[in-house]
């Protein structure tokens, strides 16, 4: 099924010439179409043009980038944040800048491509543990760590299709006495999980230091670019050590201005996040009512896995015909065997939209 988006993406979007209720993508807080975010980008574009065309450092420093990093540090409760061109680069930024701090890498079997690319770029030994399985992680640590070797555990915070949360609280005790570390690609958790919306570490109330996260601005924050954050000394040390920091151009100025506005809104208006959690709770309860197993986490990703007698592609197409857009996914990380329908919940969905989604699924399945 070929589709073309023809308007601003939100809870209702013009696709293929008609307006649909959209339960797809990653705009969990609806900030990609927020008037303040759009205005910030437009004003920046008018004042500064599209790009500085000069790499950051020296002449390339710019008040728009500084503003974004300030807003990011405020949101994540950190002394400093550092911007790079894409959230995909975050795991590589972390891994290459800290390579002297670990010896062996252990990766969740369903980890995102960005994590695999980052790990392989370090030339360190890599071992895989079963998806979200602390017991198997413990077995792999015992089997593959030599005396005095330090482990790095690498995982998604929230897995992009299954919507599962990595049990970081169970991993942490396994590596603390080994001088180990945990790095988290928190693309789908930043802005969503935790009392402050800071992601998986916020959700589990984990201390800074042993667990480090990278965040993307293109999911819940609706803009673009990637971030790391932490103490000023730690972030500055990573910037100096990173080839990405030295060699990759930053995001366009207008996108940086939009991201700064988005972060500020997310910090000043926790009601957006709270509304998202309420919508997720309603949607998951509705799914349980029609026979689907759902966890009770606030993750805004609902996964319907393939099962005998259920043609998920046909369900997706019939929903589309009825004015509801969801995604069928087969080849991606954390996809259940046989594919799955991925349903994304937004803070901007109305109760009636969620109820209609459940009713239509009930009729089709």
C-alpha cells in the first residue's frame, strides 16, 4: 500500500487525499506540529537562513545551538548537553568516546541497528544476551569476561516495535561490582517515561554515572538531532574524544530552534506527558477488552503480533479504508516473528479516536 502524507502530521492527518486518524509514527507528544515549535523554526529561518555552513567550534558556534543545548540540559536536569546530527549517532558517540572505560560489550539480541553499528565500530569483543533477560546476561558475563575485564551492556531503553522496556534495574546489580557500565539508546523513552520525562533511567530512578543515555529529538520531541547529557566535565570530555563531534555537521539552524522550543514546552507543560499516559492507559485497556494481552506501562507503543488465522496486512488495509492509519512492520528490530501491527498513541488523540480504533479492531479481528 503506497501512501503520501499531504499535511501536518498529527492525530488527524491528510493522507492520499483524505483525513485519517493516525496511530503511526513517533510523534508521541504532538510537538512536531505545535504552533510554538513551528514559529520558532520560521523565525530562525528568517533571521539566520538555513545553515551557518561552518562546522561548530571556533567560527561555527552559534547562539541557536547554544540555546538548544541549554534547554536540553534544563529538561534532563543536567549541567550540560551536547547536540549531534542524528539520534542514530548517539550510541556511536557514547561508545567511541569512552572506549578506554570498558573491555567487552554485551548487547541485547533485539537491539537497534544503531547499537550494533556503534559496537562494531569499537573493535571490542561483542557477545549477545537473550532479549530482556537478566539471567542470560549474567550467564554471558560469567562465560566471557576474563579477570579484570570491564563489561559494557548496550540496549534500547524502549524497543521500537514491541514497546517493551529494558529491565535496567535488573542489569545494574550484575555489572556494578565488575566496574561495568550500561549504555542506553533512549530514542523512544525520552520525553515519555519517568516522572520528568527524562527516559528509562528516570523511570527506574537509576543514579547517574554507571548508566548513560543518548536521546533523539525526532521522536517524542518532534524535531531532529541527537543528544547526550550529564555533568559538564563528562560531556566536554566526550566531545573532545568523539570523531562525530569533530567531523559531522550539525542539524540545520531552524531545526535546532524548533528543538529548543519543543524541549521547553515539554518541560513547562508536563500535562502533555500526563495526557499521553492517560491515553495509553485507555488504549491498552481497550485492547485487553477485545482479547489482546497488554502490559500496564506508559509506553505509547501497542504491538499486535502475528498469529494463526490473522492477516495483519489485511487488517491494516481495512483500517485505512475506514479512516485509521496504523503500521504493519516485518523487518526491523524487536519485531515479533511473522511481523506485527504497530500502533502509536499520541497525547493529542481524543478519547473518541481511541474508542473508534478499538471498535474497528474489534470488528475486523
